[in-house]
C-alpha cells in the first residue's frame, strides 16, 4: 500500500492514539472475538448517559490529551449517537463486513469506550481485569497488560474491492515516522491486548474515511471492468487521453503568417486544395502574397491533375500520346492561371462539350492515328501517311504513293450522310469546323525509295522515328528528323501487320499470322518470335520487358520478353478481342472486342476488376489516358466514348459524328482524335474557344 504523509486527518485529530498504536499493533482476532466486541459496543451505547462516567478497560487512554478528547465526546449525545450509528452501519453493509470475517483489521477487545457505564459496572470490570498497578514505569505496565495475537486466516487480497491503494494505508505506515526511539530496550514486536482495540478503532475510522473518498472518486470516474482474458484485446480501452478532453476550453488562435517565414508558410499552404487556397488568399495581404506564389500553385496544379512536375519540367516519355498541358518550359510559369484554364477544361469534359473539327484528305478508310502537341499523323488504306498541323489543322505532308485507280473524291460535309438524325448523335458538338485548304497552302508529297504496297494498318512515332505496319506483311522504320526518310524494312511476318509498338530498345509487331515479333530498334534484327495465340493477333502493347497481346481467339496474353514465355492469360467472356491497352505502371490491362464490352484486368493477379459497357458494336480501339484518368474507346457503332478510369462511369458519348465505323481513337488532356472508315479524321476539341487555352500548349 502507499504510505500517506504526515498530514493525514487521523494523525492530526488523534496524536496521542497514534503514539500508542505503534506499540500496540495486532492482527485481527478470530470471528468469535469480533462478534463479542460488536455486542459489547452495542450494549455500551445502549446504556443511559452520564457525563460523570469514566473511561476504563483500555490502558491507552491514560494520556491527558486523549482523555480530554474522550470526555468531550462522552459529553456530547450527538457524538454518542454517531458512534452507535457507525457501529450499526459496519454491521449491516456487506462491503463493511471487514469488521467481522471478511478482512484483516484492528479491533478493540473486551470493551469499547466506556462512556456510559455505571460505577458498579466499572468496579466489576476492574475486578475481572487483572491490571498491574505498581510503581514501575508506564512502559512496563503497558507491556504486561498487552498480548500479541495473529489472525488464523491469511489476508484475502480481494476482500476490500471498493478501496484503492490511494486510500487504504496500514497503521504501521502511519505510526512509523513517530516511533519513540528514546525508550530503552524497545521491542520491535507489536504489543497486543487492550491497546490493540484502540488500534482497531483507529483503523476502522481510517477505512471508513477511505471508503467515503472512494465513493466520491467513483462519482467522478467510473473505472471500466478489465477482462481476465490476457490473450485478446477485450476490455482494453484504446481511447486517446485527448478523447476525454473538454473541447469547450478556449483555443489559442495565432496568425501563422506572423510567426512562420514566408517560405515555410508557402510550403504549408501548398498542401491545401485549390478551393481552400483560393479562400486563404482573402484573409490578408500577407496571406494573399504567400498563397498566390509560384511554388504554392505549382504544387496544387500538379497534385490535382495528376502531373508529376520536376524542377526542370522534364521531357515527355517516348510512349506518351498528345500533350501534357504544362505550357511552355519557362521558370516564371503562371501555375494559377493554368489551373483556372484546366478547371474550365475539366468542366467541359464533364459536360461533354466539344467542338468537332474534321480532317479531310485521305482517299480511303483511315485505320490509325497518333498525335502530339505539334502534329497529327494518320495512316490510311490509300497506302499513305499524312502529317497535319495540330494547331491549324492543315495537311503538311503526304508520305508514300497513293493507291492506283482510286480517285476517291471526298464527300462534302453538307452531304446528308454526314448529318444523321441528331437524336442518334449522343452528345452533339458545340460547333463543326472544316479547315479549308487554299492554293497558297502547299502540301509536300514525299515519295521515298521504300514505301508500302498495301494499306497502312498501324503506326507509332516518337521524337526520333516512326514505325508503320502494312497489309503487305512488312514494317518500315522512318527517320522523323531526316524529313521522314525510310530507313529500313522489317521482313518476317507471313500476313498483314496489324499493330506495332516500341520503346528505347525493342520494336514489337503482331500479325494476322498469329505471331508476335520482337525486333532490335537500332539494327532492325529479329530478336524473338512469340507463338501461342490460335487466331490473328490484333493488338500489342509494350511496357519494359512485358508485352500484352489481344487476339481473335478471345484471349489476351502477358508475355515476358526475356524468357519468351506467356506469364498470364486474360480471357474474354465469349468472343474475340480486337484491341488492348497496358497501363504505364504495368498494373492494369484493358481489352475489348466482339462482345461489345471493355474488360479491365489486374495484371498481377489476373482477376477481372470491372467491365465497361455502353457500346452497341465491336470495340475496335482503346486508349488509356492514365495521366487524366480516362479510357477512350472507338466502336463499329460509329461512336466514341470516354469512361472514368477509377469508377467506370461514362463521361462522354459522341455517337454519329462520322458516317461509318470508328477504327482508331486517341486522347490527351484537351482533345480526342478519332479516325473512321469514311476516310476522315475527327477531332473532338474541348479547349476550342476556351479563354487562355494557349497557356497550356507546350
């Protein structure tokens, strides 16, 4: 138990008793003695009141100051009644049976305070007590009249559940600091007898005081029950101390701009969202200066639009399609203004509000397309590749030889076939534009030494080369820096090349002959042939050493280029697959085909994550715009659709913007470029006529 200090209430009220208790400590008597004590206490309290009665039966009351205390209590009827009530109270309460059989304590044996005895009773009692009355010292007389007895039963540690260590103290701990060390030959064994009863009374009063204090504490704080199950978390309170704090307390509010340096305050504000940062600008001039800084809005812009911006505005990766929307690479870029333009652009995407711009020039079906911020490249069945200006939409170059005998005059836009019933067009365009070529706009025609003898079925380019695949079973590598000069032709496939892709090391092509070829980018040497599909391989995508392919056999396969083995298979529900996409982080695979559904697979587990539905015909083309969280699809139902990558919700539905099948569709932050079997390409521009859109051009 904890030892209480010298300021204990009992020590202050009864100093003489405490000086005796250190010599008179005994353990609890047996149950018969305790019951006898209780009966004597009741009998004494029931006697008639007489202020002249003396106190007898207990040697401990010989000190003058204590005698005065007892006489004062005897002269007060209310004190006598309180003593009687306390005796009855301890006898009735189950929790206080510590006076009888339930716990160890100190009691008065043979008599209580003899405040109400008659002279005859006192004489009789003095005759029964063999009290030694000699001239010896008081110490010898007290030693003779005391005994030392120990309780027969061990202490039950759970006998006093309502008392805590804070309130329960031992008599020895109270008396130890006041031992009378000047007494010669003082025995360390506590005396017993009559003095022990005074110790018991003192201890009972301490226990009662402790019980009352505990009851007051319980009113303030209810201790939860703790389970004895030590192997689990049952009964463990995991609440933080702050959960019980009084939230009504006043909070000190300090303007951080008065304490923090402007650079540190700007860094803190960079973690706010755009709306909160806009509100922060209205607080004060100092807040406006910090919140409107270059670095703060640069961080907000990059976080909200998923763009990782390096300090040097690093270059776009080779495989990226379209623009990034980061503007010119200059150190004083106005990121706040760019954020405003992107916010307006995002609103147009959510409302499916775009301008339709048609590119006319090819003489037959346009099978493939790719673009960046400067140019748009399209490949056609007319065996040519056309290069278009991405800002003026004028045709700049024609690469290859036009197919003989096909003069294919273009049908003007006013032809009713280009204006079907508006009810079947999904989201209509804001306005329709057709760039008009004048005689002063020359078109450069490039007839290389090496060119395709069949339809241009696929193409891909970066800032160095362009690779095309054709129905003539070959691929051609073109040098973009050398005005699209043909470098070499790749031979191996025995049927038309349906798709191509490449990175810094490899060129991968797939064919109608069910094979996939891996070529060296620098030398054009065939490195490996992947065999495993049972139908035409319609599409391939390359990410590092992994290649994903989609085939008419209804299965998408994931290949390892190092080993040449198929790692995983991703089957469709029923029919063949026509297109496939592989996310830049190599975690997501998208595939679509004849069953009019777009499947999203987890590349690691092979599980089907979700299905994107809405098309009414074969899904011919897919593009994953991971930077902006969108999936773009083109279908034989003449529609182009945009889906939210995370939720799968349909964002835009552009149906009927062309008169025939959609064969290819690609997108960036601003626009969708799609090609059709009707020999035209259509640009769905969400930024056209949007104020300040030029600031996003790279």
